[in-house]
C-alpha cells in the first residue's frame, strides 16, 4: 500500500492532551492546540519557535475541523518559506 502525502500526514499528536505538532520532514513548523474562547472549544494554530514569544498566530478553527486547520497551517508555511521537501510523491 502506497501512502499518499498530505498535510495531515505531517501531523503528530503531542504527549500533552489537546496538542498536535505539524512537521516538515523532522522540522517542527507549527503547534495546533485545543483552546477555549468564550466557552467554545476551538483549534488554535501558531508557528513553532522555541521561544513562545516569537510564535505567530496562524488562526482559529472549529474544534472538529483539524484537516482545515492543518491545511491552512501548511499553506501559510509554504507561502512564507517556499516549497517543502516533505510532499514528494
């Protein structure tokens, strides 16, 4: 069976509940986390930086829209860094 590359294939669950990492190969590029805003659970995507103060907000997404969150996150990453090497077919 051949695995087809997609942004979702770059998502990895963190040991911390409600937190996922998005990678480009082995480089962590973003963090997606469940947050509560005005009593509603949302997914919050931010760029990754070892210094939390340097992380940039990518966006908020409905809690049940992980695929959308990851695809937008990946799209923003590629827009800022150029084509990735992860999506080789």
